[in-house]
C-alpha cells in the first residue's frame, strides 16, 4: 500500500498499467478497495506486513499485487 493524493489516482493507474512484469496497475484503492481485499485496518496504523504508512488528509490508500 502506498498513499497518493486522491486527484492523482487515475494518473498513477495509467502510468503503472503497462508494467505487468513489475506489478502493473493497482488492484484496489480507498476504504472500499481495502475491505474487498480483507483489510480491516483502514487507517494504516496496524499493517499485516511491513511498516505503517501515514495517510494524510486528501490522500487515498492504493494497493498493488505483490510480485
């Protein structure tokens, strides 16, 4: 998960989409996306793996498949 400004989501998706051998575009974003992945820690303070990420006001959590 990486936080991005909400208004940058479509740009992030379009930039990462062609790079399928790395991880491609995000598979989910925001609270609804997190829930669809089974993530219960919506504020990012207790991640299942890795370190916590700060999500600032105006940012959205963006999730990729791990490669």
